[in-house]
C-alpha cells in the first residue's frame, strides 16, 4: 500500500472516530449540565471541570505519546514514527490550549483572578510553549533527519515534564487543588460527578485518537506529495 493510499485510509477512519467522539463530548456535557449535581461551594462554575480535566488528561497523554514515539524514532529512524510523534504533539498543543483557556474561566469566579503564577499553572504553560517551539522547529528545519532528531529530543524533554506537573501540587504551595481522582486513596468525588468525569475522560481519549489519526494521515499525504514531486523532477 502506498503512502497516499495509507493516508487516505487512515483519514477516513480518523474522520469516523472523531465524529463519534464529538457526539460523545456533546452527550457527556449535556449530562454534566442537566443531570450531574451542582457542586456545593463552587456552584455552576464547577461544570467547566468536565471539560478542563479531560482536556488536561488528553493533552498530557498526547505529550507522553510524543515522547515515547520520539524514543522509538531515535532507535529505528523510521520516518513514519517521526510523523506520528509530530501529529501527537500538535494534538497535544490543541488540547493544552483548551486547558489554558478553560482554567482561567473556571478560576476567575473561584479564586478571584484569571491567572496566578503558581507551580502547576506555570509548568503547564511552559510545557505548552515547549511544544509550540517543537512545531516551529519542525517548520524551520528542511532536512528530514535533522528535523526528526531535534524534534525527538524536545519531545522526550516534554514527556519528562509531564509527571512533574502532576506532582507540583504536592511539592509546592499552590492555589491549584490537589488531584481528586489520580491519588492513592479513593477519589474525592460523589458517584454521580465521578461517573460524569470518567465518561468525559473516555470520550476525550477517543477524540485524541481521532485527531491523531487525522493529523497523521495529513502527514502521510504530504510525504506522498513530496515523493511524487521528487520523482517528477
């Protein structure tokens, strides 16, 4: 199967996965708004939690996948692995943008400020900017081998930062609340809220897969086009 055929096939499947995931996001948020209890202290503002936290999960997962694929690329030197790592990084940047916009919207009525330079928020912003730099670097470098190697190093650095972001609320004094699900003890959420959150995490995970497939397919199609131009010349 040629690169163009592979790209077209993955794009079609990715489109289906993405459409299903978007319907799932709509359904879950309908549940969050209408059928999930209002949090006693934060009120209706807390409802953004069901977008903010799943987006954080999907974004950080995307960066971990980029780091793992980057390690694999440095070992195997397979161009398709580099394309997959780059696709995951771009999807992670998109989800990180959601994190960094929904967070202040949620934080303003609760904390009384749009932004505070605490460890969790600052390290998340740094990770976002690191991967923006990753994308810019890939656009500047024209040599595929050099682009793949340099990108892989940044991707691995970003992956290493992910567990640090999770631990910041334990390591530093911060306004950001401690984890209420990913912690050694039982999740600190009523069952109705926990169910809605887990459903949202699941559909955002599927949405990540759909976006990844679409972006990877675009990369394959671009590679196919470049090869066709090279053969024609």
